[in-house]
């Protein structure tokens, strides 16, 4: 199999570590549930292609990674936060060697997992897949926990990039923050097939109308037509004030998900950003905060 | 990628449990023979091998006791040289720290203190002194003897830092009298306060521990205010408040072991007979919590890996966040449930949080507000400005 025929040029592939030879020459994120496999397969030359490694089992013994002389950034992928969060202490010694991120799904125990991971100085990626009302309340509490707690050192995504994007008026989409943009990330199955990282409800051209086959057309028209095509499928996005940040992210995987559930989170982040900008303006003007 | 320098391993090194003091709150089971110089290469060789496995390059050796100055200066110098040679052959860096009550100090100690400890001594004084005694003496004459010895040591250029343990009498005397005693009477500009606990054999004094956490917290916050008003800008340092201040100001800091994420990750203690334990609070008085003996196996890693007692320490913070309310605490990241010996000596349960939790909360909140008032944050974490 020639992966170059199946993945977008320059894309980062999420591959099982044992398939590294098959994907030499690609930028890779390699994963395994077994920490022993990383030292076993990541040897020799050409390892600069590795962006980071992903350990997908937090019940595993971290000592092979602690003892490993080679250091890569590590992403620890939680699947059941309510069960796995206490395990973070066992993995904390990895922080003495290099950067470690915890990827945490929005699921039972997420709030505890995020609080503990942040308290241990792990960086964090929260994966907010179509949260329910209660989960959105938890996300709002966690956003405040992150934004207002001076002892939290490391970024908590997606809050961090979204917040700074809003503050700086620089659009960054949730797809990009969460490493799910189809044009940039590909997923390699355990048997070596490359599939889209997600079954994204919108196409790459729709998400990024400035690129692709429509790049020679008038950008504004393209943006309009691209959005319109999405809107035809995802009616709620037509009037959505957060479209440019979201680009239909919360319509994945169930297009009938009601985004009204996540609006309070966006509203909260926008209000916090406004408060922050106001504080900055007062600080710069010398006025009392 | 080039990994960051890993944090040092800290060895609490007890070459002797002989002591010339008889402090009523001491947690050690004292006595016995000192460590033999002959075994030092084996001990430190195993420690350095263990560090190799963990990719750790620096060892901090905290010389405690017992009382180090009950050994001979020659013994300490020879030990320092032996450790240096072993470290050199293992390509490890070693930094030594001395904790001494100074009773046995004389000029004969200067070569060892200079060569091994870099002319720095950590010592201990209380105010008012209720419980520290020279063996056969009374609390009344401890501080005068200490001050005489400290002055001798300072005359030759040694830096002396002090640990102080508050008592109910300290709380009654108040923060102002306490601060003045150390800075004016003793001329100490670098001191640290530790909270007392009932470690080791029970007695009348320890029956009064822990101190009232709220009262202790109030005392600490008052002391912080006095220090910030009078001493901070003059270079006076009071631990752990100085490190907390830096923590809340987002500056480099080193919090004391009681607030490490897991003291079992970076600390180990060795007894004169080779017993291994979490720290000096455990090794002599709680044999059931020993991790093993360094002479029982070729590999320290194997000894520690097989130790059920060490696993209990490693698991403690995870137990605490599941069983206690710490997971919802805004200061979890700088406390992690506090000190194991303070928890265990209070209720006999290692998985309890530190009984001084209310003290810490009061101090953390107060220090955070102090930091906010005097902060000139550089904005590297812009979002923190939203308060």
C-alpha cells in the first residue's frame, strides 16, 4: 500500500506504532495501548517524522516510558474519565521528562479529570463531542476554573485557543484546535487503511473556501456559496453567530444535534473575552481595574 | 527532542541516629550505631544506578539524624569524599545539605561544612522554646546555647537557615513577637515554619497535636503580613510563604515536600542500618512502612518495585482525590492532600488528607491576595488577569 495515494499531501497521520515502517516519510502521530511498544518500534533514524506519541490505555504501567531514554511529546488518551482520572498521578513522573497532554472526552468524570490533570500541570485537550446540557454546564465551570485560576500553568484546549482567538479576533476553528480538520489529519486503522480522521459533515472546501478547486474565484462569493451548501444540510448553522469558530463541529456526528445546548458555552467564553479585553484596556490606560 | 533537565532525586541521609538533644516532639527512635563508611560506595552505587534507570542526573543528599555533629568531622569528610568518588564514576551530580541543631558545632567542623555543605547550615529554633532541649538540659537553656554556637558559625561566614515548629505558646505570643525574636534577637533572615505532628512514640506534648488548624492559620497570615510590611523588601525570607508568593506570582518556585504532587516520586530515606523509607519521619519509628533494606538486593529499583509499603505512598494522592474533597479544591495543584506523616500520625490513615488543611487553605487564600496586590505579572499567561 502506498499511503501517499490515500492521504492529503502534508497531512499528519494517526497511525498504530507498529505500522511506522509503512508510513516512513509522513508526519505521524503514533499510538499504542502498550507502553512497551514505543521503545520497541521507535528506534533508529527518521524519527523526526514523529509529531508525538499517543498512549491509549491509562491502566497501563507507565514505567517503560519513564525509563525510555528517547523523549517524545506524549498524548495520554482517556476513554473513561470517571475510572481513569486517579491514574494521572501514576503518569505524572512523565512530566519530568517532557511535555505530556491528556485528551479527555466529555463524559462522566470529565470535570474531575480536567481538574486533576490541570493541577498536575499536564496540558489538556477536552474533546467536546455533542455535549448535553449538564455537560455544557460542566464545561462552563471548567472554563472558569482555567481562566481564573492562577495556579493552572498549562493550556486547556479547546478553551485556550478559542478564547485567545476571540480575544485577538483571529478565527480558529474547533476542527483545527482539536486536530480534526480532514485536510490536515488522517487516521490509519490498525490494519493499515487510511480513513478520514472524522466523518466530517462538511467538506474541506466548504470549511476552507479560500483553498482547493475554488481558489481562483471571488472569495466572498465562495464563502457565501460554501456556507450555503452546508446550510442546506445543516439548517441551524444559517443563523448561528458562532459559525466561524465552529463550522459545523457540533453537528458531528449527529446532524440533528441542537446547538442551542452549546450556545451558553460560547456566550460564556465571549463574555470572558470581553471582560479580559476591558481589563487589558484599563491596564494599558493606567485606569484602576 | 531535547528533554528538560529532570528534577533531582532527594535522599534523606541518616548516617546516625545518635543525638545530643532530647526534644519532646521528636519523631525519631534514636540510638544505635552509625553507618559504616565502608558501605557508602555500595549504597550510593545502588542509588546512582537507580537514578540511571529514571534518567535522573542530580542527587540532593539531605544529611539529617539523629544529629550529624555527633559524628566526627573526619567521618563526615571521608563520607563526603567517598560519595564524591562514587558519583564521579557514575557521572552524577551531588549537592549536600546539612541539618544540625549546632550543639556540637566547633571550629573543627569548618573544613567539612565548607567543603561538603558550601558553608550553609540548616538548623532549628523555636519561640518560645518549650520542647527543644539539650540532652539532660531544659528548654530554658537551649536557645542561648544555640545562639552562641550559631554566632560562632556565622563568624566564619556560614549561612544559617532555621526551621521553627510553632507550639500553643507560639500562638499565644503572637506573630509580631515571633517575627521580632527571629529577625532582631537571633539575626536570622531565612527561616521556615513547619507544623508539628505526633510522629513516633506518644507523649504528653504530642497529645496536643495537631495544633488548632484555624488558630495556626491565623498566626501564619498575621506573620505573612508582618513579613511583607517589614522584611520582604529587606531580604528576609520566610518559608514556605516566600515560595507560595512566587507560585502565585507565576515565578519560579520550590514548594516544600508536604505540597509536592507525590513525595514518593522524588524522595527516599536511608537509615544507618540500611533500611529504606519515605522520609526520616517514617524510617525509624514506623518499621511497618519501610520499603526494604538497601543491602537485601543488588538493585534499589527492584527493592522499591517490590515494596507494598512504597506502593501505598505512591497510591496515596490518587486515593485522596477519590476519597476526600480535595478534587474540588482550587488549590489542589499546590497541595495534593498534603503530608502523609501528618495525616497518618493524626488518625492512623495514610489516605486521609493532611489535618492542617484548614491552615493551608487560609494561608493559600491570603498569599494569593498578597501576590495579587504586589504582582507585576508579565502577562505571559494573559488569561490570568481576569479576576
